C-alpha cells in the first residue's frame, strides 16, 4: 500500500503535468485531423510516447531535500522504489488512454473508422514498459536527485526512438506489405500469444528493474 | 531509562571521518549537539534519522534499531532540519494527506489545530512560506503524531528571536511528560544554555566533551590574568589560551583549580566560552 502512497507523492509533485497532458490530447487530435500522414495508430503511439517521456518527471523535479523527505517517511527502500514504478506504470496507462482517446477523436472528426489490433496494443505497452524500466534504472544508478541534471539530455531519447521508430516501421510496412505479410504468415495465428508474451516479458523486466533499483539505492546517503 | 543510545558510531567519507561516537540520552531530557561547521553534527543526526547509512556502530531509539524494523523506528522519530524538506509545490493539505497516509499515529485534528494556531496559509504553496512559517509547518507535522525522539538540526537558524523563543517553549513542552527526548544541534549556544540538559561537543568527527550541562559548567573555570603569570604546569592545564587587550583568557578543568594563585581571576564560564576555548585548543 505504501508504494501507492509514494506514487501519490509523485502525482502531487507533478500535478501540473496532468493538466498539460489533457491539453496535449486535444492538440494531438487536431494535428491528426489536419495531417494527411497521421493515422489513428500514430495517435495511439504518440500517447505512449508521452507516457514514456512524462514518466521520468519525478526524477526531473526531484531535489536532494525531496529525496530526504521521502527517506524520512516510515517505509522500506523497496516500497519507495516500487512507488516510483507504480507511478511509471500508471503513466503508461494514462498515455494509452490518451492514445485511444486521440484515435477515437480522429475517427470522429475524419469519419474514418480505424481499429487498433489488441496484439499491437500489447506489444506497444510492453515496449513502453521496458523503456520506462530502463530509464528508471539509469536514473536510480545515477542518483535520484542527480538525475535531474541528465534528464534534459536523455529524457526525450527513449520516447522519440520509440515514436519515430514505430512510425518508420509502419511506413515501411505500408510501402512493402509483402514483407510484413511474410512475417505475419510466419507468426501465423500466434499474434495474440506474441502480444501477451511481450507483456509478460516486460513485467519480468520491470520486476528485475525494481530489484536493481532497490539494491542501487539501499546503501545510498541522502 | 535511555531513549537514545548511540554506540561506536562511525561514518567514513572520502574527505571526512566521523569516528566512534557514543552517547546516551535518557527519557525526558534535551541534548545539545554542538560543534563547528563540518564537525560532524549533521552527519550524526542524519545517521540517527537513517537518511545516511553508518559505516559501523549501532543506534537504538526507545530500544528499536532501524535494522530491525525501519518503519516502526522512523515512526518514533520526528526530524526538523535547517533546510525545509517538503516539496516546494506542496500545499498544507497535501502534506496533511501524505503524512496521514504514512504515519499510524498522525492526528489530522491536531495538525489542523496547529496550522490554525500558527496561522499557516492553506492556500499558498509551501515555497512561498516565510522561514518562520516553514519551521512551524515542520513542527506541526512532527507534533501531530506520537514521536519519542525529536531530532533538530540547526532548526532555529535564521529565525527571529520571538519565533526562536516559541520553538524553545515547544521543546520544553515536548519533553514535559518525561517520556520523550530531544537532540538539538545549533550554533546558538545561548539557546542550549536555556534548555539543554546534556551537551555533546564534537570536533572534526571526534567527541571532545560529553556531560550534563550543569556538570560541564561546574567542572570548568574561565581563567583570566596576565600572560607572564602563567607558569609551566598551569600552561599545560589551561585549555585554549587566548590573548586579549587585558592579558589572556582560557578554560581550566575544575579539578586543576588548585593551580590558581592570586594572580588570576576566575569565573563560571558559559557553554559558548567552553566550546570556543576547546576549539582553539584543538586548532593550536
């Protein structure tokens, strides 16, 4: 339970960001409607991109004294670290929510009905979760409060790699569908299994990440 | 009955070593933890609150060690530092909500009462609070729950005399039931003279003096006189000899008072004077 309370602290600290996210959702829908290149799927990916970027906010607005305050609270290091991951995971759900709202908004405005397949959603979720975990491991190893100094440099990189990488991949598939068709043929009817498998893998990576981050911070001074 | 017990506490940094600190603080007493900047005061207090991890040694608060049960250990401690530790964009209601989530003994009624009594603005973010308001908010957050030990790290620095006097009154009320204690580091030694029962004096990471305040003041003399009157045996016994326009001034342990002749004046020193002369002696 205390992990959720730590996530709550992160939310209170980053509450302005949530208002910004709402504004961004509306902007994304408008941009998608105006752009011929963007699709509902791109909007969905944009939501996850936002989640990956915004999940690092607690490190960006974290000072040494903030960490000290959290250290004073009666909880274990594992609970503190889990709290941060709960925050990251919930941001991912919010990002997916924004993506779905953006995709739905796009469909309403353009009249084009576009469904996003569940396996694709699952794979994107898994990639997002792994990227968030990798970022968190980096920031915990660097030091929570020191992370802010690096944050401006590295914050956008994983999210951008994800976003532009997936856009590029979609573009390639559209250009030459035969390649994708071959892969799909190879996968056969296992697409759902791959989707769920990737989520399971991501959860394992996150669990490992929590342990690594806990070990990294257990002996640290604040 | 001891409330705080520190045994052979050490902390090694690249440029600083806190070495073998040991002391005990009984229930119902206030200890003044004094020393120069960088002497190891904050390090010791941060080790007690477990913000820092010790290299060796043991700390017990009301019989509990942080290694046994971190959560219940931290429940018993209230910490107030010279630096305001709540996140800048928090409001009073956020702090109330977070503390209520984490501390079993946190009383929202008591917290609200203190916030109202001290006229702390509920609408402002805490970064916009004055220094005095920040200290009061930290006190409200600590006094609204059942703690056993209050750890104050230069908490009265930068406060005006009226608020400082209020803080000292709060500390005296805190220990009044005889079940709770305070460890208090400060540079304002006159504050300690008013309220401290024990003094622990640390210099360059090592203990110099540790005694009941009254004993400490009884067991030292402030000696004044002409420099040329000092004879070799007295020279050895005097601590922190300092020249001034009228001759010299130094501290003499009470058990060496037999060395004083009619050439010297002596009086009861203040804590300030004892500390300053010991520091001068160490630096000489």
